[in-house]
C-alpha cells in the first residue's frame, strides 16, 4: 500500500503575523482538484523558546495524506528569545485572520477552520480559540490540542510526580521555558497565557484533547478537558498508550503514532459530517 504522505504536495509560503511575515508550510493531500472545505492550522511545539516547521513535518504529511478534504497550514510564530508573551499568541491569532483573508492562496473555500498544535503550540491553539471568541473571529469549527502546555505553575500531580534523576529533566525544562516566555510573573494568571486558569470557557469550539500515559502534561490536558465539558463545550479527551521515544523531549514522535492520527482524523471527519448535515 502506498504511503499516504507520499501523495501530499508541500508548499513553502509566508503568512502575516502580528508584526512581521512568518514562514509557513501548506500541505495538500490527494489529487489536485477543487478547493478544500476544511483548513487545519497547526502550531509546532518547542516550549515557546525553540522548535520549527520541521518538527511536525512528518506528522502533518501523514495527516494531510489521509484527510484530503482539508488543507493543512503549519505556521511558525515569534519565539520567546525574540519577544516574550504575548507575541506568540498575537502571532497565532494574526495567522488565523490572514488565512481567512487569503483563502484563494490556500486552496480553501473558507467553510471550516480548525486550529491545533502540540505542546506549546497546543497552548497557542487553545488561546486562539479564546481570542477568536473574544475578538469576534475568525470563526473556528474545532480545536485539536496534543499534549498541551496549559499550566505555567506546573502544579499537577503528573508533573510533580516525575522522578528527579538526571534522565527526567522535563519539569525543570518546562519551568525554564515558562520563565523565558512569561518573564512578568503577573502574566502567568492571564487566560491567554494559561487557558487552564481561565474562568470563561463557554462558547468555544468543540475540542479534541490528546495526552499520553507517560506524558507529564497529561493531568493539565485532562483537567482542561473537564473544565471545557463543564462549560458546555463538546470535548473529547483521550489518553494514548505510551510510545517509546529516543529523546524524552521528542513529543512530535508520539504525535506521529497511528493512534493520534486516527483520533485527529476521526475528529475532523466528524466536524465535516456535522457541517454537511447542518
């Protein structure tokens, strides 16, 4: 059987951030043809301080290859070393606005936009859902949060229970990255920095939240899912089986696993079916 990712066209382009153009990649699966009704905008991980478009490239090739009703836009954003919070979230929201205005360049009809990301990028995706609601758009059909960083306080049991030996530096690394991203301590309580702390989670788009059994971010991911459900937001939360990683920080490796791809494809397909039936 041919690998679906081999049938994907990938195009480099620039999108408009809050202040400057940002590098991006557009993934289109299947045969060339009419515009796609769905657009999936994705933000990479890296703890707000590093990461690039290359990190989720294999994952997005597979996703675009098996979900040909969508085009996938992978965008970069301003990292904390250049400008800390709120630069990244303002960039992310600006990218959504740019995509809405540049449908023809993306081969998208403008019908459905879904935002997603992994780790720090999932934080930005969750915040984009809040910003789109608060700022009157662009309208979002859904949000996909893969192992999201949502708690700058690192207060969950899954984070605090990490072993302290040299092989487990995740908690320390997260703390250091949050210090760079949120140098002003008061910003740590801002809902656009910590969606988990937000008291206003109603009227948000349906969410798919994926964590992993061995991931220290799993508790904050699942707590956020519970809060969304309590606020009436249709939310699916899945804890995936652990996946062996050569590098403890290589969260994109986990996201590339078949289980996660299946969950995301099913979620986006369900949104498509709902829109068609409406």
